[in-house]
């Protein structure tokens, strides 16, 4: 198994009763920083993952682009 290394922002996404909340691994609320993640239609879920910036070709962009957005 191979998993490529992606530099990004690790987040925990929780969605219950239509309400989305995003937290960092240090439990800081960052829901307002990633408003596009409010569009997730699944409900009653918890996701643990990495948010990464991509360029116009869909390739992972540099880490700086993620935090400058």
C-alpha cells in the first residue's frame, strides 16, 4: 500500500443535524475558515482528514497556498 504525502491542514469534521463543525487537532474551531466544507450533505458523521490546496489541474499545491487563502 502506498499513500502519498500531502502537506495540508489536519481537521476533524463533525456534522450532526445539518450543523457542520471543524476542529484542529488541538481542538481549535476553524469552521469559518473552510466554508465550502459546509456543503457536505452527509449527516451524523465524523471525518478525520487533511485539507490541501490544489492547482487548476487538480494537483496538490504548495503548503503556503492553503494558508494564504
